[in-house]
């Protein structure tokens, strides 16, 4: 007799279950109610479309796709056999035709709804018989997500308002929220089975991923639409104003884009004036036979702050003179480090007397004003005779007799008779740069008002102007009034935060019909998103986009754009130091041969 022993059983409760990826991603709890599904602290709610209008416009779902809310959308297309549909249509046509004939037999007036239904049925039947259309059972389900019930209600209100404006109606999938949630997941499983019968044509309008086209018969090429590879051809002068703002970080391609626009605008007959803080537009000016004026304390190019425009037809000499004095007071605030209210009043009177001493008054002939314009030393002479102007006289002397007199106390000797004029201020001392930009812009504004021409004014590194309240105010005034003088102002900056600190930053943007946003830095992207009301997707696009790519806004339309240049254009406008060196070496080698 043998002795058998049994193997002891392992203790199951001591075993540990293996954790899988499914355990990690699965919610800790799910609660299904009649009106929503709660996954941990997050709520979801599914809706289905139950009614469509007679006609659907292309891209009608695009406003829903572009809403800044988290959601899932599922489309289900179930083909219907054409033969069975034709049998049903034949029966429906017969019924509608019989009702029309019955009404005619009774002498009743025609019913428009019956006539329309008969025409639609006959047209659809004809298209199905010739295989131009097919019929489908179509289900459209939308699942939205929120943190609480109140947010769900807000989202539902927004959805209904957008869709019902197009006569499209939705309902929540009551008591079927679980099925609705699963139907919205990428399983390809239609558990709701709530369908509308649609033919091919209206179904094609449901495709939501469309992009705006900014192609017109006139204008210049700004770039290529990244969504559909169409050309972004646009005439900025066709908008309510021709102003433009460009925000981009250093090295993102903003100067390249601006130079390209300048080159193409010149070919279309527009004149261009550039305020250039880094002298980087000099090569472009030389290439197109333009003018480049180096503005610095040692330069031979001078601009007189006291230049005054001759009144145009319809303008009153008194208004022109008063406006000029007001702008000069703003310049004096910048130059003299601010003015007290008393000094402000004294300066206003002194400027008027300075012009009057040269016989520039409301009663003199405006055509003679240009010959008699005063200079800064004339203002000093007037201030010396006035009570309470001792401090002003002392402070202004450094601009008339001191180090700065070579620039500020001279008659203008620059000319803007070329199609491209560049004012380079790279060599101007930093403390003088804001006032130099102010003086140059006053001179440009004077010339622009004197003669109506199609012009672009490009202000690079505009944040220098925004550093002072008077400079920002003057820039805003030009942007606001430029349209009347056929002038388009392009404001460029890489220091967005400094630009937006000014109370005139936002108004300058709103007074610019066109905006170009290139690659942004993480430090400023939130400010950019808030200013331009960008979605999260657009925000990340601007963070991750390549050099020379970004977003182009024109009025209510905006597209993702890629800026492209021809080989010849690239050779003229490139700012890449390596490429510039190669071009110079190639020219030198060609000259030797």
C-alpha cells in the first residue's frame, strides 16, 4: 500500500495582479445618468441632429469645429440601395401628383409646398437614375465635455444658437448617453442608430475642414495658403484701411516678409517709405534705385522738425498750423524729458510765436511757408524773451548749441522723389532714437499729406515709438488718418509686451485691417492669444511653426500662410548673414573675371 501526499495549494490572496496600460488610462469611476455620463470629475453629453433644412451651405459645420471647446464628432454613412429608393420615390411622386390634380379638380388655388416637393422629388429621381447621386442614411453625433452641469448648459446653448441659425436642430440622447458616448469614440460603431436620409450633394457640404481663400484678381502675392495650397493674393488697399501690423520673434522671417511685400508693391506702382532702425533695408534700396538716408548726429542728411505742410484743397490754414504746433509740443515733451502744465502752455505759445516771427500765420500765403520755415535756434530766441521760460531755454540749448545741434538745428535737405525711401537710424544714439523716429515720421506725414499717392509706410521696431506716450499717440493718429491720404501703415515689432503696455497698442491693432503673426516666443504667446482671440490650436501653431510661416489675418478671414520668394527676389531681400556673404563673394568673383 502506497502513501500519497497532496501538493499544498498556493495562497491566492497573496498573489499580486499585474498592472496593465488599460488600468492606467481607465477612469476610476463612471456614472451613467439619463442626461450625461460622469467619468471621475468630468461630464460628457451626447447630442444627435434630427432635422435639416431644404438646402445646406458648404462648410456649415465649420463654426462648430472652430468653437474653443473640447468635443468629439462622429459621422456615420449607411448606403441605401438605389433600386429600393427609386421605388419609394415613384410612390411618393405619384401621391404628390395625385394630390395636386385633386386640388385642381376642386378648383382650389395651387399649394406652393406641393409644387416644390414635386419638383424636388422629380429632380432627385432623375439624378438617381443617371447615377449622379446616391442615397445614404446619415447619423451625426456630437459629444461635448465639461467640468460641471452649468458649463454643459452653456455649451448646449452655444451649439443650439449656431446650428438653429442654419435651421439645423439637435437633441440630447436621453437614456442613451452611454450609447452616444461609445458612438462618438473612434470605434466606428453606431449604437444610437438615429439617421436622416440624405443624398450625395448635401452630404458633401458636411465636410467641415475648409479654409478661407484670400485670392483676388488684384493685389500682390503674400504667400501660399498652407491648408489648400492656394495663393494668398490680396490688395490691402481694398480693405476699409490699408494698415497692417506684424508681430514676430527675432529670426522668424518678418523682415524677409516685409521686404518681399515692398518689392512686389513697387512693381504694382505703390511708393514705399521705411523707418529702419537697423539699416537692414539699405541693400533693397540700392537694388531698386531708391534713396537711403543715414540719420545720425554726424550724418549729412537732416530733417527740420519745424517743417509744415501746405494746406491741401479743402483744408483750412489755421487747422494745419494748429495741428503742427500740437505735434511739436509732443516732440518737445520727448526731447526735454517732459513738461509741467505751465511749461506746456509756455511752449505752445512760444512755438506759435516762432512761426509768426517767420510770417507763417493764418493770414499769410501758405505757398510761401516752405521758404520761411524756422529752425530750433529760432525757438530758443523766442523762449529767451518770455517770462517763465528760463528752464526751457536752458534745456533746449543742447539741441541748438550743444552736441545734438548738428541734427536738430538744421534745415531739411532730404528728398522723397524716389519710389523707395529708407531712413536708417541704426547709428543714432539710443536716448535720441525715439525723438529721431518722431521727427522722421512727422516729416513723412507732412509729405504724405501734401500729395495724394499710393504709399506704404513701414515702421520697423515700432516699440521704440511706443516707449513714450506722445510718440505712441502720434503713431496712432497716423494709423487712424492714413486712409484719407491713400497711405497704408505697416507696424512691425518683436517686443509685443512693450508694444501692448501702451494704451495705444490695442487701438493701433484694431485700426489695422491686416495682421501677420509669425513664430512667437513662449513668453508672449498668451498675450498674443488674448489680443487676437486665437484658439489653442492656433496658439500652438505659432509656437511650433517654421521660419517664414504663420497666420495672415484680413478682416474676418484668416489663413495659415507660408511666405515664398523667387530666386531673384531672395537674392535681393535675404537677411541671412551666410547667404549675404556668398552673394558678395559671387559678385566679387564675377567682377574679377
